[in-house]
């Protein structure tokens, strides 16, 4: 159970965020919390998120944005035209939830059985809405355009790739010169702490299904059958050996067999066995070596046992690779906003994966992590992203919005006149329209 009041939250960013574009993002805090709770109560899966899209469109209502929606997915693309000439940059939030039954006990917990915002994408969505409000309030000073990419289907559906195919990178009329996104963590990072790194940040993710066909028979007479069970057992262990003998330890790979099925009872040799694996890699060289080694190993073991192996090797997401200059800029920006203690260069990548990788494969940019571990919880032991118990602190919302806005405004400033800093505060943004189906008034819920 996570109960805290915004009044109690630590004063991170309470420097008044002097370098944030526009007004103090804290003025938006209650609106963002209300929107985030409405999203959290009503999560949706996959590429079609009609209720989520409605909430986003309502929250952007009245802003000076050019808004289009996707055709193959329920995406929202919004373009803000800056008051000064310049290129376009892109800010992205993913909006989909996970097939998880929420057990957080939060007052604003999911009301959809079996579906939960267990990865914090509700925070990303609300934060990007906040960034849109902040940037619209200082539109006149923006040295170019900002594309806001609200993306469904991050969790295994490749929504980012579909949005690229539908033109999001060129939504402002020219290819964006940079792209930024962020991800909250319910664990690992302390609340409000930002981390990223140059180069690979997250892994490529492949999924492999292997179906091994032998010939079934009586358990007492294996010589009269072709048993697939010892074959798959050897494949699983041989694959681990293949990894250690194929992969440079300084360019690592993870291979996990997470599903293994064969047979029905103790004395029947099945005709078929099947297993599923996930493969995580951080470079094209290791990716290709592991893919080749996987196929070679499984086929070789199958030959040795006289069984047939069908291999369905799916390349899900490429690695998420930050442009070094953009990662450094993101850290500089976070330190400028929140202080030097609250942003650091991550010493190593993480083996999770993320489809913002498709965007970063096309344009330079950076993906950053921000800690949303509840105040008072231990980041080392708090339930992690995707857990039914995962809790993300609302207090991160204004900071996440401010960071996204500052990345866009700062990147455009950099383009216009290298070395310039943001101008002073702009007029306060208008309140964000309340979600129409939000049952709770502002301030209710987990605050
Ligand atoms: Zn996620």
C-alpha cells in the first residue's frame, strides 16, 4: 500500500526548476496526478487503446496543437509550432498496460480485471501531456517545432514501428532532428533520480519457439520410439554452453528458456516437445552470432538424437542505443533542472527491452530512466516493473514533465544558438481538462 501526500514528498526539483521551460511544472501537479489516476484505473492492452486515447485528447483539448490519430493503432501525434524558426524534435510516451492482475492495494488501482499499468506507462502518458502544456505556454520562445508521440503497443506489439511507418518522425513536415523518451522505475533508482548512458541502454529482444518432433511410444520401450525429451533437455543446456563459448563477455548476451513442455504422463513417450526462449543482446555483432549459434546448436543436437527441430526465431525489438551527445545533453539537462545529485551516467545497460529503439535507430536521441520508487520504500527491494505489486510515486510526474519539456526546448535552443539558455518563466499554462470519465475529484487517490 502506498499512501503519501504530495505535501510530504521530498523537495526534489524544489529548486523551482529555474531552467525548466515555462512556469514551474509543479503548478500542473494536481492535474497530472488526476489524469494519471484516471489512466491507471482504466488500463488497456496492445495497439488499440480507445479509452486511453480519449483521455489524452481531452487533456490536450484547447492547446495550440496540430493533432492526428493513427489508422493501424490508436496513436495520437500532436505537433506544436514554435514561435521561432527551427527544426523539429520529438518527445515520446508509451500508453499501454500489461496483462497483470493488480495487487498494489492502491485506492486508484485498476478497475479492469487482469489488466494493470504495471510498467508505469500511465505516468509516461501524463508526463507527456504535462510537457505539452509546459511547452505550449512558452510557444513563442521555442526555436522550432515539437512532435508529441503518444504510442500504444509498446509491450511486445511494436507500436513505435507502426507509428514510424505512419509518419510520426516527419509529422512536423521534416524529419525530427532528435527524439527523447523516458521510463519510470518502481525499483533500482531512488525517487526522482535520473539515469542514462551513451550507447546501448537496453537490450535487443528476440523470442524463439522450438518444436521438437520424434515418435511417441511406450515408456518401457524407448528403443521402439524416438524420444524428444532427452533431446530438448540437451538443447536447453547446450544453448547455455553455446552462449559462454560464442559471446564476448564484454558484449554480453542473456538466453533464458522460460517455457518447456512435453508429454502427459510418466509412462508414455511423447511425440513432441516444445520450448520457448528469450534472447537479449546489446550489439548487432553479438545478436547475429547468438542467432546463428542458436540455430546451429539446436539443429546439431536434434541430428544427434534423430529428431526434427522446427525453430521459429522472432526478432522482437532491436537494442535501445543512445546517441552519446544526446545522452550527455539529457544528463546535463536533468542536472540543470534537479541538481547534480539527481542525475548520473548509468555504468551499464539493462537487459530489458523497449520499442523506442525503433525511433533511436532512425534519429539520434536519448532514452532516460527516472526513479519513481515510492517515498519511504527501499529501491533495492521495492516490487519491480511488471510486478502486480509495483507502485510508482505520483511525485515524479511534474519532474518527468519538466524534463521532457526541457529536453525539447533545450535541443531546439542548441540548434538555434549553441550555448544559449532558456528564457525566464512564461505565463502559467491553462489547467488540464479533467478526464471526462474520472470518478474521483482532484486530490483523491494515492496522495
Ligand atoms: Zn515499460
